């Protein structure tokens, strides 16, 4: 059997030896032109051999289209052949396979030449097909990978017909002057300096390079309570709080209101402004009895000024070039943001204060024990009462000002019968003469909590009804009468007009963000914990399992809820194009054929919930595990629609019962073995239908690693490995109880997270502690899970910002090329570092620190 497949530069694939195509003539697969290099020696017969240079390879084929005189099929296949062999899309890959081997070669196709024959003639249509191969060598289909440890000589046999260039990855941990050399031919790469993370060197002809890579983290906080959104130099900027902590908050930045990065503070943040004239952000915050004002031009570096009381509001008076801060009992002012002067003592605290540039005065609102007041001032020191309301139960909350429209004060008044609060609003065209109104409309009863406005649209306010946990966006041109613009199930804290965006942005609990005029929900409210994440290439979707439901995202950022449940774990079958998601409540599992629409499964019994799902390609089966009062269960399915119970064959009488705490199930490709880790021992199975206990140790979270051909598990502070579950080896003991781990077979990188730290290792021998500063979270979050996704070559850390909190986060840890470091190579380095034909001895060293390495290469062949 011979097979020839071509994948063109655009990724289009055609099999020239199957279906309606066949090859009747093969030339150039095993031979190519040769140029013998010799040198003439004076006064001697003949010459001296110098080298033998292979010329570019040309592969000539005759391809027949077998159409059984079906003219429509003939034209279709002719067009298919021309489209696939399109030289304009660049170099492609030609893959040859016979009964004994598979090889590939880079090739550029020439346009097929069809025989000079009337297309309507009977018989087989043939075409001459030529591939030009700039490099004449066939190569292995798969890259070979060799893992090296420091100071241990590694012998590598190159069984090809020619030298193999290398891709070298030096995995450094404070490695000083790392060096890798081939003792057989003297090839060497050495760096001068101290290095961390990954250095990549490529010695392939035409691709020679050496770059360093470093870890970066993109933190996505979902479930944050947003208090205010503004626009500044850094795009959209928001402040938020951690619900369960009065001492922590964060500043979030976004270019588009959808994708946010966070900077966490050890203080609760209360207000933020951006002063365009001075290109500076001003933020207020407090932690217990400590109070601060932060300033920053870039939201990376902050200057901190201590205050003597909590600051609830900051504003900038452009006319007087003066910053103003509203405290508990003082109003402060500052011209330089360093020195703050208390300019007014308030016997009763102001609820809010604004400055009108048009009128050149301040307006403040006060809620007394009996009455509420609106006051004005031109200098912050002398205030004039311009309006008094003695309405029972009145609370004024916020002031809005639009220069050419006037002023609006919003709040609420508690109703006498204990039902919904009544929205209260006060309006004035000049800030001096005020009128009051109360919402008698049943639609907008509730608490007015925030107001903002623009000249083109008028005022927009947020009216919250806590009893129904809903928010209403209401609007008014002048503040005299209000209409409901929209009702939302998302609970909003603020509405801010963003002039640069031309829209009002409502923000609130659990990271709810919505634009009002464009009527676009930018981020759905989310109040759950992220349990698992999966990328399905067939659907081009991230699938996220959370404690409140299943979400999808096309980019890993903006999430849309698809199904409500306590979702625990995800598995996908490429063969069936089906996703299974387990649940730990009344919904035991759901299934989907597209990631969007989900259907509840109903055939699982005898279990409280399910916590693990797995698809095994080699067995073509789904597996899910569940738990009851004191027992565990294992189910399997070949179609994802109906599941059968697996048996525990440990005793003479097979049982359907397993130990209750089944943590994971995984499959060893090399050993063709399923392994189940439980609190009552380790079980294995060849097919997953009958299981046998092979070890009494109760270990957790068994995952298979292809590079080491081992299952890894943990218990307490120990990480362990096993090839078959019977013999357990200790890998490492950590400080603190292990909560989980993940690894990348591609990068050979391990992450282990404990109750108080995160560790990483490239070789399982040396472990480096990752500080929370590197994760840009400011402090140790409560990590619940970590998972590696090949799609974007990233680790995803999932958890909550506070142990009892509802603010979930996902930290996406990726490797990026940081810089070309060819200048850091030693003068003795030879980027022709390669593997000779036959025996090679590779040695990896460094002066101090720790280093390991991975070599990737393909063996080369003259012919097939």
C-alpha cells in the first residue's frame, strides 16, 4: 500500500491515492540529482573528492481521475485537484506512507497539466503533477523529543541519512551561564548571564534564532462588584469591591468594556476620577481605620497619601485648578494632590457633592435626622441652604449636573406601609430654586441610587428594587418627570455617562456591565465559582463550568450563560462531536452537540452528584464518576446518550459500589490503562467496565503525563507518581497541603498549588515558588483548580479572591517571546549545533542554579 497526501500552504488537504484519485506513475521519491564536488590536484590524475551536494528534489506523478464517465464528477474532481495544488498559497507538506513507514517533505506544487483530451471523451482523465522540493530530504512526521537534566550526559542516536538541526528549549531556574554541547562534534550553545523560565534556540537552516520567553498573567475577575466606570488615558477604568471583605478592592482597566485586567488593593476603594488636564487618576480608599488617596498617571505605579478620615467622593474644579475630597466630617481641598487641607467641618455629613463649571459653585446634599437639605457654596467654606425637605423617611443619594439642562438630586422615601420605597427626585435649572417630586408610578417605585446626564440625552438614573433584586434605568430630560427606559435582572450600583464612548454605562454586582443607548449587555452578572474550562476546536468555543451554570465564550473573555446548574467537570468527544458536563446537584449531567444548546441526561441513578468526566479516544467511551451517601459510582457510555454502570471486581462477588470520594479518572496511552483514584484506594481497568483495586492508598486527582508515562497523584503535602497504580513513588513534599496541580506535556511544565503557595518545575526535581506579585493579584487568592489548555498554550488558574467570597477569578498564565538575546551568546557558541548521523553525546550544564532542557528534531532521509 502506498499513500500520498498533500497539505497546501492554506491548510487544504488532498489524498492523491484514494477516492476518485489514483497515481499511475511515481518518480523522484527515492532519487534526486547529485552534484559531486571535487578538486583537481596539479600534475595528478583525476581529482580529490570534497563533497556530494544533493540538488532540489522534483517529484513527478501522473494522477488519474477515476470518474466512470460521470462528467459532473470529472469536472468536480478536476477543480478539486487544481484548487489543492495551488502554488500561490505557498509551500505545503507532502506526506508519503507505505506499509512500513511514513515520511514528509516540504513541497511547492506546480499547476497540474491535464492530458490533451476532450473533456467529454470516455475513459480516465489524467494529469501530470510536479512537486518542487527546495530541501531534498524527507523527514519524520512527528518531532522527536529528548528531555535532558543538568550534568547528566545523554546519548542520542540519529538513525537518519543526514544531520538533524535542533530546536533547543533551555528551562532555566536562576541558571547562571547555561550551556548545552554535543561532545561528539563540538557544537555548543552557551549564554552569559542569569536566566529564568525558557530560552529557545532554533538551529534549522533559514530559521536560526535565539529568544527568551517569560511568564505573563492575564487576570480575569468575574463576579466583582463594580461601583463606578470612567474613561481615561488607559481606556475604560472601573473600581470594585470584594463583597466579603471591607479591606480589599480593585481597579480594573479595559479597552472595550468586555476584557478587563485587575490591579488589587489591600483597601476598599470608594471613588475614582481622571483629570485630563493633568493626566492623572485620583482614587480614594480605606482599610479599617486607615484612609488613603492614591494618584497614578498609568495605573501601574501609585503614590499614596494618608488621610485622617474616610473619603467618599473626589472631584476636580477646573476653574480654580483645585481637587476636592469629601470626608466623613470634613471637606478637603488640594492643589497638588500631596497636601490636603480641611476647609469645612460638617456637623452632619454630606451625602454627595458636585461642582458646576458653568455656575462656578458647588452643590451638596445633607440628610438630617428630621429634614434633608440642598446647599451651595462658591468657596467650600461658606454654604447657603437653598432647599429643605421634611418628607418622612427621605434619603438623598446622588447629584447630577448638566450645564445647559440643570441639576437633579435623586434618592428615595420609605413608604409608610412598609412596601416598596418611593423614588424621590429634586430638580433645578439654576441650582438655587428647587422643586421636589416623588414617584407615584407603580413601574418605578424603588430607591433612586445614582444619576448622571448629558446635554444630548438628558438625565439617566438607576432605580433599584431590592425586594425583587432588579434594577430599572429611568430617564428624564429635565428631572421633572421620569420614564422607565429599561428593566434589568442585573443589579446595578451606578450609571456613568462616558463622553468618549457616547453612551451611558450601567455597572453593578457580580461584574454586571451594560450600555444603555446601544442596549448591549457587555458582561452578564456572574456570582458563581469557576470549576472547569475546556476549549472545543470543532465549535471554536471555550466552555466554562461554574457553580451557577455553563457559560460559553468565543475568545475566553466575554461569557454567555447557556444552562443553569452546578456544573463541575467537562469532557469532549471529537468522534461524536459531543460535550458532557457533570453536575453536583439535582442535575447529574447534561450533554450538548454544539456547546450552545444543552439537554439534561436522565439515566443515572443512585447518586447525589457527579464530579468527573472523561472521553478516551482509544476506547471510544465517555466515563463519569459520582457519589452517594457513603459510596461512589462509575458510569461509561459509547454514545454519550445512555450510560451503564461499571463493576468493582475487587472481591469475588462483583459490586456496583466504589469508595465514595472518587477524585479523578484518567487513561494511560502507553499502558492502555484506566486509573481511578479514590479515598479508599486506587482502581485500574483495561476497558472501564470492570475495575480492580490495585493499591489501598487513598490518593487524589490522578492525571496521566505522557512525557513521564506516569499517573501523578497527591495526598496531604506529598506529590506521588505511578506507572500502573500498584507501585507508588514519592515525587516531592511541599510546605502546606496540596489542593491541586496541572502540567503541560508540550512545555513539560508542572504547577502545584497548596493552601499558601504555588510551585513550578520543569523536571520534578527542583521547584520554584511563584509569588502572588507575579500573578498581579496582590495577595494569595483561594485557588480551586488549575488546568492547561493546548489551544492557547496557557495554564488557567481558577478560584475565588476571598475564601468565602463570590468574586471568582481566572488567571491565564502564558509564555510569550520577550526578546532576541543573540547578544547574550558567548563567543564560543555555534548555532550550527546539530546531531550528526550516528551516535551523539549531549551534556547540559550551568555554573549555578538549576537547568533542564528539551531537544526537538526530525531525522532526515535521502529517499523513501
